[in-house]
C-alpha cells in the first residue's frame, strides 16, 4: 500500500493527469508487490468499461453537446429571464434557474459552467454585477447538474455499486430542487445587500413566446427521465432516444446545426467519451487492487474502531468525500473511493439510494473548491478573473451548499420519498 499510494501521490504532485497517475501506480504495484502477471491490466481495464449502463455516458454527453451547440442554452436563458429578470438580481437568479433546467439535459457540472458561463458571465458584468459574483453564481449553480436527473456521476455510481440508476435519478430530484432554491435565495439576499440591478419586467406575450421556443427542449428531459422511471426503457436506451430527438431539434426544427457544427459536436463528444472511458478503465484496475489488498475492509474497521455512532460516522464519510473531491477528479473519485465508503455506509444500515445521492452531492463540492476545482478554472478562463478571487466570492454559496448537504445526509426521506412513490 505504501508503494501504491506513494507512487500515486508523487505523480499527482508533479502534475501527471489523474488517469495516468492511477494507471502508472497500478503498474508499479503489479511489478513490485504482486504475484499477478501484467496481462491482468488489459483484462481489468476492459472489464471495467464493458458495461451496458456505461454505454449511456457517451450518449448523454452527445445529447448535451447537441443541445448546447444547437443554441438551446440561449432559449433556456431567455425563458428563465422573462420570468425572474425583473426581480432584484434577476440575471443572477436566471443563472441559477437555467442551471436547474440545463441539468435535465447535460447531467454534468463542467458542461453547465462552460455553456451557461460563456453567455451569462459577460452579460452579468455588462449589466453591473461584479465579475467575481457572476462567476461564483455560475460555478455554484453548476453542481445542481449532477444531482437533478439525468446525471453522469449517478450512472457511474449505480453501475459501480449495483444500484438502480432509475431510482438514483428520481432520488436526486428533490435534493437538486432544494439546492437550486437555496442558491436562488442566497443570490437574492446578496443582490439586495450589494444593490445589484433588476431588469425590465417581461410582458405576458413575451413570456408565452419564450416558453413556446423552449418547450421542446424542456420536454426532452421529461421523456428521457420519465421513460427510465416508469420502466419504458433503460438509461442507455433513454440516452439514445434523447440523442436522436436532440439531433432532430437542432437540424430540422431550429435549423441551428449545419454539417460543420455537427462534425464538431460529434468530435467533441468522442473526445470527452474517450477521456472518461480511459479513466473508468484504469480506475477499475485500481479498485481491483484495493480489493485484493482489502483496503475497504481496513478503512471500515478503522473508522468503526474510532466510533460506532451513526451520526459521527456519517459526518466522517462526508468529510472524507469533501476532502477527496478537492484534489481528485470526479470520475476517478467515484470509482476509487465510493466502494470503500459504501461498505462503511452499509455497515451502519444506510440505504444505498440515500448513500448515492449524498455521496455524489458531497463529491461535487470539490468541483468548486481549490486546488482542483475544474469549474473554477472554466469560469476563470471565461472572465479572466483569478481562481482565488472567485473562490473567495464563492464562500456564501459554499456554506449554502454544505447546509443542503447536511439536510440530505440527515433527512433520508428527501432522497427516498420519490423512489418509494414511483417504485
């Protein structure tokens, strides 16, 4: 274990990408500390990605890319702004609202930050908002994406831990909505306190037109998630249907996707899929090594030796996930850490669905905190504002998110009520 984690730590410190860090660490362990032949590497890597559920990941990435490149983001922004733009800090409220709607399309925080931030961060700065505030609203609301269904992290979690992906999807709905509303409340409070502007109130006709323009994109996630929840099709089939509908909307309905944009869209989705799948495969190898060395059992026994109080154990699990999320990439963290903490959660009688929602939310916080904080890097590149300044401005939102995480962790019915209703 010293060789495995020592190699991993050294490679991370010198800046090697996390996928190759995991792969090289595993190779060093196999060469120096194991009786297994090196042929186990391709076996475990391919076994890790040979999953019908994981096939939905490239398709969901394609749906998000098609909708974004097809100009759907602008239609959603116009819709939400027509309803809340006249309120104090209306453009900030619209930012959070669009993230909640976009969550039903992309399922990833990074796509949310990049697509919505590219439009709304400059718009908010032009409208009189501080740049740091515009960035903090954007990055904080982006983590709603992996909570409200569909969600790529929940697909990985369900596939890895043998939990129903459909139940995980529907379980994230209420916590995601609570998180979005809490961020809206904080945005409204800060806007009043700092005197941020409000826009002109949209007329009834304008609201109806914006709703009409965004109606089809809004129906798409309902079809995709509803089909999974009611057992009409699997997550992979849902993503396939979503990709076809998104393609039809972009090419034939809105006519915003020409051949050149389509080629770029498919290329972007292919590159994103490749990077995710390489990480998934190598993380599967690493997770196998951890199981061979009985690391999950050792960690579980260590924590239980400290305390058997369920509340304290739940707090320790969340602190561990928050810590891991600050320096490890999301997919890698899910594949490497979740099997360990899931075993601890099972020992204290935690429902697997409740664990999945809580763990994903806790891990997502790392996307908006230094040093890794990939959403911070995206917002910084859009606004040319330093990551440190954005992180400081983000503190009120970080506190808000942690309070919501506390509610999700200690009130299981927030996650379990909808699954029990639908299933």
